């Protein structure tokens, strides 16, 4: 199964949240899809090299028809980042475009794991798929700012204290929680967690442990194990595995 099929990203609006591989996954999907649009509802680093063109516009719904694809659409550049659209504008874009739309819907400051803040994630109401991302490389590292975005919130969701080694169970708890990876998922949208940076056999063993716990705790159809630096799906774990 390739990453498009694994994440059901071939049509509609797919939103990425979490930490440890959102942008890498977005760029891999944009390159694999026909007529893909890449955008954001939060700040996003400059990504001109990842798409055919980035168009800065206040009216993305009217700017999408001509391509070229994959097409980046953003409202404004600010320093080394683009700003994101409000969620209603992304809903309008989804209604206007007949191809897939890919959305970065929160930030993580390049950490391996995160729990959302009070105003996160910024998910459009028309989202079809929400992909909560976490990196298996968080496991074994201390629960602190260098590894985790908002570590105090992860501590509040788990049985860990700040500074404790992060466990597979803690990562699973964050991904499966409505105050973590499943925060704000719109009614009717499908959540498909993605465990990234599964680089070797030890990572895969840890990822499978996390996936089984997530599937037991949350209403999700599968958990994707991946190495998104290579745009590679390692495996797809379902409730019948």
C-alpha cells in the first residue's frame, strides 16, 4: 500500500496534525497526487521547492483552476514562513477544487511529539481525513521541550512527569486522545494516525506496540507505520491484525 492509499488522500481534504513528519508527509502526498493543492491554516515554512508553484492570494478558491500542480496556495509571506488561511477559506477552496487538498493544520516546531494548544488544531469543517502524526523516535527520550512540543500538556494526558522517558503507551495515549491527536476532528471525518520514522526493526516493534494500543482505545480504521523521509509505508496495522 502506498502512502496515498494508506492515508485515503486520493480525493477530498486531508489535514495533517501532530509532530514528527507533517510537512514531509504533505510534500510526499503532493508529489504523488494529480491536481493536488497544498495549503495551511497555520504558519508553514517556505515550500516553493516542494510544488510546481506557490501562489500568494487572498482568494484561493478563484486561483486554483489553472494550476500548475501540485499548487501551493497561501495568503501572505512573513519572513521565512507563509501564513495560513482561516478554516472557512479552506472550506471554500474545497468546494471550488475537484482535486485533493492537503492542509497543514497545526505546528510542532520540528519536535517528535506534541499535544495541541487551546487554539489547535485549525481544522476546516469539510476535512475528510485527519492524520495525527507522531515519531517513534520520541520513545525513550525525556519528556521535555527538546523532544516534545508542549510537554506539560503531554504530561497531563499521560502518567508521565516532566523529564520522564517517553513510553510507547504515552505516545499511544496522545494519539488516541480527543485532547491530543484526535482533538477537533470534524463530524464525518476519518482519523488515520501515522507513526513516522520507523527506520529499523526496533522502531517497527515499538510502532506496532503503539498502533495496537491506539486501535484498542480509539475509533480509527488503521494506523500507518511509515518512513516518510523515503515516502515509504512500512506497514498498515488494522484492528484485525
